[in-house]
C-alpha cells in the first residue's frame, strides 16, 4: 500500500505530519507541491489558535509492504 506523507510547519514553528492513502501516481512533484500549498491557504485546521498546516516543508511516497505470517 502506497501513501503520500507531507511535513508542514505550524504557525508556531512546530512540525505537523499529514498523510493521504492511495494517492495514485503520475503527478509531477511541482503539481503535488502546489496541491499541498493549497492546504496552507485553508483556515480549517487550527488547534488552540495555532494554524496546523502553515507551510509545506516536504513530501514523499511511503510504501508499506505486508508479509503474511500465517
């Protein structure tokens, strides 16, 4: 299973992780960055007055490999 994991900085400078399962592939890195930067424009994600997704720092694909034991 593949997912995209992005790291953001909060308005207080702390790190915040966001992930999206089954993102599909084929998008250019610039397009992914643009989509993630759109999240920073939303004022939906706040906690105690702190904006959780204030600035995009990085993004990567993470693939989980499951091995059945029994």
